């Protein structure tokens, strides 16, 4: 249950925390069955040899050889498929996701992925003498959402430790999300404060409006000096001077 740095296809960059398979004791029934079926023809042939040794001659011998060969070919194929199902049936926990690879036979593989942050409940259970004695069992994880989904990872070593590790990773992800929301909120408030300050400074140092033009309909024309007279009028000073008055 130690930490690994192992690349997962399609999940590059994630850190693998747990990489485990089913406990080998869970395959004990399959192992015993395969061993028994492998030695069964030997037991049968030895028994026949004691009863009727003459059967191992002629056409009967050829038939026995062919039947035994076919039998062991089938048994070897069965044992190989069982080994592939065990070896490639993998459970992975990264810092972000839970990945359950369920290998059924050679050409049947199902991959289930769930985000760590969606996990809301994890439990471990060990049932029976073998699971208790060899310290393995099932881990049951429930995800949050509109429809609660249950994920069962069966026959993994140290299920209690694995369940605690998943909960710890879930709490870490929740803390990261909360901090991220706080940072985003603080950045939003800071940007809003900068906008208001800029608007106030712009308003304070706004230049005065330009003067209105003379031809504007609301402009007022300057009045002429009092000493000046319009063209064609005779002022009092001209009358006092005398002389010729020109028009």
C-alpha cells in the first residue's frame, strides 16, 4: 500500500497512491481446482494400468494419447485465462480518481472511474475465516450526486487501510476546492475594488468642459464699448470740435 509513481494510460500526470490486485488467497479455490484437474488424468491412467495393462497398446494407446493431449490443452487454456483475469484485474487510487479495472477473460475488460471528490462514504468489510486470517476483504465506496452509485472493490489486501486512505484523499481534495473558491472570491473582490478606485480617480481629475463657441445659439455676444458709436451717427465730441463733418 505504499506510494507509487507509475504512469496510467490516459491519466498521465496523476500520482498513483495505491496499486493493488486481489489477494492471492481469494484465488485459492481456482488454484486447487486447476491442480486437481491437472493430476486427475494421471490418477485415472495409473488406475487403468493396474486393472488392465494391455489397454496401453495398439489403437487404444493412440486414442488415450490424443484424448489426454486435448484434455491438457483445454486445462492449460483454462488456467491461463484464470491467471490473466487475476493479473490484469487491478485497483488503482490516484490523487484525483479511483480506477477499477475488471478483467473478465482475455477479451473482456471493464474500467470504472470515479472522482475522489465525489466519494461521500467508504466502508471496509472482511467476512469469513480466510478473509479475517489473511487480512483481506472488500471496500465499498458510495459516490455523491443526483443518483448515488455504489462501487465494490472485492478481495483487496488490508481493506481498512485502503478505505482510510481514500477518505484522507477525499478530505485533501475538499480542502483544495475550498481554498480555490476562497482565492477566486478574493481575486474577484480585489478586481472590483480596483475598478471602483479607477472610476473615482477618473471622476476627480476630469477636465472642465470646453468653452462654448461664438456661433453657438446659446452663446452671448460681447457688448461694444460705450465710447464707440455705430456707423452714420454723430457723436457729441464731433459736434464740439466743429469743422466739416464727413459722411
